[in-house]
C-alpha cells in the first residue's frame, strides 16, 4: 500500500532556488477529497496519481508513470484551469524539500513540501519556510482548480 506523509508550508519571499526547476502541468479527473485522480506532465514524463483522503499529514498515494502523449491527451479531459508550476528540489539538513512556484491562475503562490517517514518525524525548517498549511484545503493543488490563487481575498493570501 502506498502511503504519503507530507507537510506543507508557505514559502517566504527570500526563497532563492539553488538549482534548475522542472516545469509541470497537472489536472484532475476527480477532485473528490476522498479520492483524487491527477494527471501530471513533469518535463518529458507523464504520471497518473491516485490519492486517498487526508488523515492529518497522511494519505494513501499511488503514482504510475505513463507515456507523455497519453498524459497530454488525459490533461485535455481535466477541469480548467490546469495547475502550472515550476518545482525546485532543495536539500536542507539532509532532507529533500520540493518548492513549487505557481504560474498562470495561481501566479504568486509558493508552497514547500517535505515527505516524511513518520508523521512525528522531526526536521529542520528552512529560513525561507513560512506558516504551515498542512491540511488547509485551499492550498491543495486540487482546490486551486476551482478557487485559484488569483481569486483569493487579500486576507486569504497572507493569512
């Protein structure tokens, strides 16, 4: 069984990537929180991902690489707008962080994620990491389809 244990944080303005990012486009065939079905193109790779409902920072996750052309065809079946972002991978205190810098309808949003082996695992918080948003639904990529960052009120953007 695939299990994802992930914590999410806003990213402060002082974040400066140390490497080259990878461009991503993703959409959802199902945004039901009990079972999301995502299609993603990351660079030249395509992926089908199925995720279960969040239980804190934990949820089921199954991800399969699929041919790029099939991923493009499946993205055409997804709700608009697609989630567009550049993902940077940073290593902080020996831990892998993925920092997503969003584009398009979600321009201005930046979220960092760390995957853990256990929900209570300790880790160092980078100086560019802001408030934790683990479990805050509006920050889920699937939520950004129906309520993109460009439509958030000022208090939602900062709070």
